[in-house]
C-alpha cells in the first residue's frame, strides 16, 4: 500500500480516534513536515512534546531557515469530529482545539527563553 492509501484508510475509518491518527503520524512524521514545513535548513517533528512540564503538545514542529526559527504546535483530533454544527457555528471540539492552541501560543510567548 502507498502512504496516500494508508492515510485515506485511517481517515475514513469511522472508529478512528485521535490515538490512531497520532500513531499513524508517529510512523510517518515526514508527512507532517511535507504539509506544515516551508523552511529548508532544518526541521524536526516531536510527538507528545512537554512544554516545560506545564503543557503537552500533540505535535511540535521545529524548523529553521536563514537565521530564523519557527515553532508550530499541532493539536490532533479525530477525523470524525464535527467542526461546525448545522447552523454553521463552531462545534465544542473545534472550540476546545482552538483554546488549546491559544494556551500553547500564550505559553510560548511567556517562555521565549526555552526557545
């Protein structure tokens, strides 16, 4: 099977949860780099990364080019999670993911010394 067909199989599995998606991405970290990384000098994927023992990030992508470093926090959710309800309003799972990412960004800003 190809990486594409394996990914489609995981995403189309109606019982697929965050744990299965994360396991697949751990085995296929270059997929994360291809999708989220534009920098060419350095890139490294860290799974279940602890931010100073205070918070945990599902995936942290660290990359660099031309004397600049970039940190991307990736919050995983099941592909079965609804993003919007029937009225077009953000669903609770999307709101939770957005809140988690906002917390990580805030942590990053207040802890620049770690980076």
